[in-house]
């Protein structure tokens, strides 16, 4: 984690996360990845080629930043991304009914779960997110808006405008932005935004979770927004100047859990088998909806 010069007090890797929460983060990551893969396969099967967009938000960012959202919090999932919606509580049947495209299937109740529809463009999602944050701030109900976006799903100008508005009005928003660039441009603009910007490794769910936990508390206290910039970490921790190889976020999490004695192949196999069954049942129900 690399904090900016903002006022957010990050955990610096030393806060205690319960074993139950660690396993919940891992399970959410694995399920989100399996859901993404099933959606990809279904879209390919029915000839819908718009299947790459849903993978633009990393599962580490989804699990790290969405897992502790409350029912009253609003989430903007990024255009065509269903995994964040699942992490917020949208059922598999609702998601897969949308993908299969049965006209008679019940429409997902996004508003009931405080979800901004993933069918909306990134710009429209940002507009809705700002509106929800303004409403929440006006009611003083300590609700927060979480916004997922990436440099491939959102125009730089659209995001920039939303960041400036959120900072000026001190809105309770957590922005989670995924970029393939290792440059630190946004973090350097913290003074212009007027709120904390924190860079975190895009494959490190634990680092993202620690920052998100503090950012959500920061927003609920009325202190305004935070931007978590999820990016590839360019250099190793020993200062050798060598570029770090890309790591799979789920594999990295498994290594972390194994070091704490919390991971086994048996545990993963059962998790995959159980969730595969849930996915199969949801696909079947969606296909037979009438």
C-alpha cells in the first residue's frame, strides 16, 4: 500500500483481520471469478460478443472493497460488471437471467439492493453515484456510495469530473479505480482533489480491504471521499529496481492463507464444487423461466 499525502490513516499492513473475514474475502474472490467465467461462457454460447467488459474490475478489488458494504450503501459496479453486484447481494438467478436473456424472466431488483444498474454507461453510473451520495449526505444517515471503474471502462474526463465534484462537496464516496499503468499521476493530484488518494497493488485483496475499511469509516464520519487506485506494483520490495512479475490475485491469497494455516486444497475443492452447483442451478432456472 502506498498512501498519498491525504488525511486518510491507513493500516500499513498491521491491522488484525479475523480468520473468518480472511476466508470470506477469499471465498468472495473465488466465487466472483467463477461467476465471471460462467457469464463469459454463456455469452459466447448465445453469440453475445460483449463479454470482455465484465472482467475489467479485478476480483481482488471487488472482494476487498465491497465485502463490508451495508444494506443502505449504494454500489456502482462499472459498465456490464455483475461480479460487484453479486458481492453486494444480487442473486445468481437474477444475474444469470439477465445474461441468458429470457424475456419472461423477472428483472433484477437493483434499487432494492441499492445497486446502480450495470447496463448503464460508466458516465451515467458516475452521475447516479454522485446523486446517491448527495442524498445520503443530506439525510445524514452515514450511508456510503462505492464506485468501481477502470481505465478501460471509464473515460478519464468523466472520472476526473466526478472526483472533483465529490471532493468539493465532501461526498461520502469510495472510488475504486483499476488501472494498468504503474504511474502515480492521480495520487500526485491529491491536493487538487482535496481528499485522500491511496495506491494499492491490484492483486492484493488484503491491502485493498485494509484501505477500504478505513475509507468507509472515513466517509461515514462525514470526512468525504477516498480514491483507491488499484495498479500493478512495478518494483519489488527490496528496492532492487527489478520489475515484479504479474501475480494471480487468487493464487496470492491462497499463499497468504496457507501461511496462516487457513488454506487447503480440500477446502478449495469443496468451495468450487458447492458454488458450481449453485451456478448450474441458477442457469437452469434462468433458462426455464416462463
